[in-house]
C-alpha cells in the first residue's frame, strides 16, 4: 500500500510542494498498519492453510512455525516501506543504505545468537528478521526526525493526514495489486512445486531459484526505484522532456545490467547450488535452473524499469491490469501446462515465469512508446494541486 508514495511524494517533491510529503507518508503508514492486521491472521494460520492446499504436512508444519514467529515483522515492514519511499522521493537514498548496512551487521549477530547459540533454529531466524526490520525502522525514524535534509518535508505528526484517506486509497489499492499480483504468482509456483513428483526436491530447488532470482531482482528493483523517482520528479516539475530522457536512459541501463548478470549466472551455474545444499541432485538441478533464471532476470530488469516509469507517472491501475494478465491469465496457466501436462517439472513452472515477464515487458514497452509526456506532466500538475487543497 505504501508504494503509492512513489507517485504522490515524487510528484509533490518535483512540484516543490514539500509539506505534502509528510501528509502522504503519515496516510501511508496508517493504512499500512491497518492492512497488516488481516495479514497477521493469515500468517498465524499459515501451516493449516498449506495443508488445505495439499502441501507436504512436514513442510507445512515447519512453514507455519516460521510464519508465526515472523508476525512482528509485518508491522515494521509496512512502516519501513513508507519511510524508504518518503526519502527516495527526495533523492535521499544514502540514509537507507547506511541504516541497512548497520542492520545487516546486527542481523548477522542476532542470527548467530538466536539460531546457533540459543538453538531456536527456524524460530530464531524468524525472530532475527523481525528484530532487524524494527531496528531499520527506528534508525530511519531517528534520521527523519533530526536530519536538516528533511526539515521542509517532515514537521511532525498531525491529524491532517486522516482527513482524505479515500483519495489515497484510490491510488494505493491499485499500487498494492500491481505488486501483489506479481509476487503471489511466484509464491504460487512454490506451492505448485509441492504437487510435482519428488516434491521435496522440486520445492527445494524452486525455493533456491526464487531466492536467487530475488537477490538479482534487488539490483533491477533499485534501478526501477531510481527510475520512478526521476520520472515522478520530472513530471511533477512539468519537465516532460527530462522525464522521457530518464525513461530512455533507464532502459539502456536495464539492458546492460540484464546481460551482465545473465552471463555471470550462467558462468557459475555448476557451483552456485553448493551455497545452499550439499546434496548433489539439488546442486545439479539448480545448475540447470540457472539458465532459466538468467533469461528471466534479463526480462525482469526491463520489466522493473518499465514498472518504475509506470509508478512515476501514476499508472498503477494500468499496471495492475498488466500484471493480472501477464501472470495470472498467461504465465501461471502456461507454467502449469508445461510442468504437469508436458512433464517439465520445475523447469516448466519457471518457463511460465519467463513467459509472464515477456508479456509484462512487451505491454509496458508499447504503452511507454505511445506515451504523450506533455500530457503526463499536465496530469501530474493537476494531481499535485488537488492533493494540496
């Protein structure tokens, strides 16, 4: 829900309406905390839900324990996302980098204590994650409170943000759907892998593949986030040519980044599996999957940049429909057919992801090529004016 801030805060900052960033962030934080409540209910019963979905009882029980101990992180994660986008809209990313670095060092220590010394296992890992999220939240909150760079954008809490929440929700809900429809498709692939022959091997390899893909995605997501900020700032400042230039530059960078990382992943395919497992069948399977991961990341790099352009312009509704069609109506069904009908197993499921990324990137590219940037600047000016009144 906090991803709407990429549009609202970015365009307000570009239009020099700095006081609106505080209002937008407080609205987003309130909404995120409310949305976290039903998520807590789902996570508390995750083990039972997985059993209902025909997952291996042993795997479901362990996953249920882990998610219950991860519950404290839900609220922290919502607040953290709002803080990140608040600072990111101001082109102020160094605090996030530093706070994450400090949190990482503390996270390693807390994992060592909770997992190894105390012996809590997966419970300790979950608690360490939750602790790290809250540490990150408090570090960024302290920075926003005392830093001179936030003097014009943060003047303290007030009741003003609670006056027009429905207007915020009109952009926040499509923003959430835009992200969730894509993330849920990946999670569904893991669930489906549990229905394949030899589910423990398939689930292990799909989990490793998703973890690897998520790690690579962070680079693409960073590029997409920077693109969103630049585009939203420029259209908010009514500089359509600069916004178009930012979009083109980001696309070129995505191509370079996608090719380089694809080459690296293919080059280390025979050893990468050893980072996660000592079982030879898992390592060999992961090596084969890295070809698919390399291809999907190249597409993901472009999709991330195009999504950033969409968020910067406020196209979240369009993005939600694109992701619905690309993943839920095309990629997932295709992956199911390839995995279960043509018996390609986990490779078939990942081919479904590649097809979804391909559809996303192609649709976004067509929309961007047909964009009237002067019109986008006018729409941004109207949105900022309405939010300020």
